[in-house]
C-alpha cells in the first residue's frame, strides 16, 4: 500500500463526502472544512477558485481542481462576489455572520440555488488524512488545476452521471469512481513538467527500486533486510542500496522504518487495536520494540500518541 493507496484505503480512510452543486450567479462559497484533499470537477458553466495564498484561477467545463487542506479557499462565479456561505468541518454551512444556511436540496447528493443553474460542479472530499498518506500530501501544492484539454479523462463525466442515482451499491460505486478520478488527476499532475513529482513516486517506475518499494509496503511485517530485498529483486545488495538512495533520497531500511511507524501511528488511532496487535502488523517482534522505535523517532510513546491523536 503506497502513499496514494493509503489516502484512499489506509487505516484512517473514511467514506468520502460527495455533492453535485447546481448554481446561478451570483454565488460564492468559502470552504473551511479542513478536508485533507478535495476534488472539484466543473461539468458545465464556469467559476473561479481563490486559494489561501492569493490569486485567481478560472475553471471551465471539463476542468478539475484539487485543494489540499487545511487552509480555506473560495469558489465563486466571480472574484468580486463576496462569500454567501462558509462550509465548516462536518459540512456545517453558515453565513459570514455565523447563522445557519438553509440549503436547498435538489435531489440525491445534489443542492444549489437553482435547479436549472448554468453552472454544475461535482465535489468530492477526503476528510481524514493518515500518517501513511502524508508523503503524498506533502508533495502537493495547495491548489492544482488540470484543464479538460490537457487531461481529457472521461471519469468526471461518469461521476457526474452516477452521483444523482440512488441504486443498490451506489455508495460503493461512487467511492470507487471518485478514487479513480483522483488517482487519474494526480498521475496527470505528476506527469507534467511543473508537477514536481517526488523521488519516491518516480521510483515506483524504476525496475529495481519500484519492486523493492512495493515489497516493503505490501509485506510490511516481513523481517526485511537490504540483503533479502536485493535477493527478491534480483540485484546486488550494494546496487539496491545505491539506486534506492539515489531515487528515494534515503536508505531502504530508513524508508521501511518510517513507513512502519507511520502505519503504526494510523493504527493506534483505532481504540480496538492493542499495542501487541499493532506491533505484529507493522513488523515489530514485541510491543516493547515498537514502543522504543516509536519514541525514538516521534518523541513520545505509542500510548502518549494515542491519547494526543
């Protein structure tokens, strides 16, 4: 399970929030829900997004934007339109004065100020990040915009078609469609010259380091050494160590320790997981061994972390 998979299916992953908005100008919303990552797809019409660091980016049909939390941003028909509503954590919606906003529902997973509005936007938010997905989130800017012309994916249109349906298994279908749309968008972003793909992401395409990364993350509890990893991949120990450091920026065992402790941190947030169970799942022979490593790297014991999380 790599960083992208961890965002979608990791120990702290939760069912995403999905909504289809139908709007007629003037409209403006300040999004302050602190979601880890939000995907916004423009089906028809146009609008603009204004991230916390300033600036205005326009979106048209087929365009997709990704917002990385937790800082707020504004989505509007025009930069001059003041926010009429503020979306807070838990999808609580209030006016700028703090009064509840009466949302006009327009059917299943749909709302807006006009059922025949010229602007239709589909939004999906991933609410709770985990430590295992932090490598991915840290590699992203606060705002990513992909135009329909440069991306050309059929997934947003399919998501828009399915979001208004209410059939058996619809929630699972929508979750998968949103996940696929997000993965496709992130891949398109990292493939751009200005996408600044991190070393570990590019390393998955390497014939030596890629298999080693997948082995460590898919079989995290296995007692890996550089020798055993090199044997599985079919290269020399020195060759794997050198290539891994060149592409990922750290030695294989340092990466593995970090991944194990990130996964342990996510698992510790579950009250049903004992320290022994967490230790076994992430590759430590005893709870004491996990506690020692956890405190050395994170500066607190697993029990202290669990209370603070």
